[in-house]
């Protein structure tokens, strides 16, 4: 008489571990639900970019007949490629400027003692309390008086230095041991060389975080580029994509196709610098 053998496969060890800890299982469930909720707009954007205009307002997310006609159209019949280059150039130049000037100012405020240092730092911090909308009018008058409208410089000049970047870099430079600075001075290095060769490599996580924040902020900026330019050849991506929306008709499929392409540089920047940000968080936890 043969006995029946069970064909059911044993449960994985990781599942048994989670089942034994209900709190951890709940946490993973909430994280998974949050990840799905955050990914849904991205999925909807990509799916809509693959639809024809007559499918955009249908309830189904997945297109019936996926097509790349929207991508071909925006490159052939609009100035999307030029808008992409405009956004890329202005965002990169502003990011490099912020990394250079903000780190230099932050280093000066952290490592040099001079009369009025705290006053200068507080004055810089107060700029963070002023809404951008209140600065648009003086920016416009300045750009108009100096002839900067409809130019790359006109788009970039408000963000070439930032109060947030100075604050962030000052806090990280304050954590750099003064012994390194004194040793470099004894070795004969000038102050600029000390900042560049000694202090800067020690604050790489802060530089990476500042680069991501600055690039993303300028890549997605809409209000000021819209005001500073009226030449379609100088539009940045957000302004150019907004031109697909008219008074009576909005080409959502074209907007979603352009937005999908516009997300690629931001993903590349994040992938490149994310390990430095994680290292910065770890270092901040160890210092705290």
C-alpha cells in the first residue's frame, strides 16, 4: 500500500521570515503600495505617448495598437530637438556655476573668520524666504535694461548662484577638519588650491546632491524661461511642451511623448550621482 506524497513546494525562506515578523511584512507591503502609486503616473505617461489621438481619452491604460508616430512627429514637425538642446545647455551651465560659486562661498564662510561673517550668512539665508514669484518682476526689469531677454544668459542668470547651495556647502565644509587646512598651508598651497585639492574632495556627497537638485530645478523650470523668451527657437522643454496645448485642443499624446523623452536626462543624472547621495546620508548619520 503506497502512501500519498505531497507535491506542494515548500514556502521560500524569505517568505517564512516575513510571516514570522508581521511588522516587517506590513512595512514591505506599504513600501510596495507606495512604489506602485509613484510608478503609475510614469506608466500612464509612457502608455499615452504610444496612443493615437482618438485613444487618449479612453479608460484603458494600455494602448490597443502601440505606435511611435508621436515621437516621430515631434522631432520632424516641431523644434523639440532644439528645445531639448536649450534645456540641456542651460541646465548644465547653471549647475556648473552653482557648484563652483556656492562651494567657494560656502568654504569661505566656513573656514575663514572675518568681521560680519555671520551677518553675511544670515543675509544669504534670508533670500530663501522670498518666493520666486516676487522676484520675477525685478529679474525682468534687469534683463530688459541689460538686453538679456531672448538669450541663454537671460534664462540662466537668476540661478547662477543660490542661497540653498551656499547653506548646504557651508554646513559640509564646517565638518572638514581644520588640521587638513593647516597642513596644506604649511606645505605651501594657496587658498584656492586648498579649496580645490583638499576641501572639495571631502564634500563630494554634498556636491552630488546639489548637482541633482540644481539640474532638476532648471530642467523643469517653466515660469522664468516663459517670461524671458518669446522666440520659439530659444524655448526650453517645459515651455515648448506647453505650446502643444491650445485654447480649444490639447495634444496630450504629443505632450506625453515629449515628457517621456524629457525624463531621460533626469534619470541619467540620478543614476550617476545616487551612490554619492547615499554615502552623504550615511556620513551625516555617523556625524549626528
